[in-house]
C-alpha cells in the first residue's frame, strides 16, 4: 500500500511517501510548497500519482490557515486520484516521533496546544520534573518550560517536527475525505460579518 502523508498545521510543513510501511521519502518545507513536495516525493520514488492508494493528513491543532491548506490540498488530491483519506492529530504524530515526550505546539496568542487537545498558557502547564517537551511550542517557550523543570531538546532536533511518516503510521481508518475533520481546538481570529 502506497500512502502519501502530509501535515501543514505548523510553520514547517512535512510530507512523506510510505510504501508498505517503509519510508520512501520525506520532505520538510512550507505549506505553500506542499504540492511541489508531493511531486518531488513521487518522482524520487519512481512512482506515479495513480500509484497512491491513500492519503494520511495532519488535522491539527495548529495554524488555522495551515490546517485549511492541508485539507484543501487533500480534497483536491482525493478528487484527482480517487483515493481515500484519514486524518491524524498533529499532536499524536509529534508524540509518535518522540515517545514519552509531551508534544507542545505553538498556538500563537501566547498559548500552546497540548494533548487533550487544549490550548493553554505555557507557564500554566503542570509538568513533572524532567518531562521532555517537543514541538515548535516547546522551542518558542523553552525558558518557561525549563523553569518549570521540563527538558527541551536543542532547536534543530528533529523530534520538534510532526514528521509525516508518523501520520502514515498512525492512520488506521481510511474513508471519504469529507469525513476528515480539522482539529482547531479554538475559534479562528477572523469571522464573517453579520449581514
């Protein structure tokens, strides 16, 4: 089974191509280059878009715009390729890449997303001494988390990325892409004006 996986919920998008559980290629870039990354992964693996059997995509929490980009790309790809999709929590993928660590995603507004999922102020997290925290939120709020007794790996440590290979690994129930729902946790900043 050839699974195309990607996540655009954080500032650094990740995409991967996984064949029968084996990682064939992975890229880290920006949400704006997602389709170019998908094309490059397929070429690198010597695969054609029609070879893809399913999509696994990150559904957040994270950037509202980033999540929407990923969902829109997934819907377009599903329509074009005639495959099914599965949504995977960005927090779960991050945790899979750093077993035992607490995934912490930057939620902007001086908050972070943590398992629950929920948004909270980083200084209000109750952490056991020595808790390893990973993710872009852990990097951004390193000083606060370390002051609370957490351990945050160096900024460039790959455990800070919700690698798409883990989305493919965690995806279990593939179905119509319309059933894949975003995990926003809170309301968007922008709202439609009342008529």
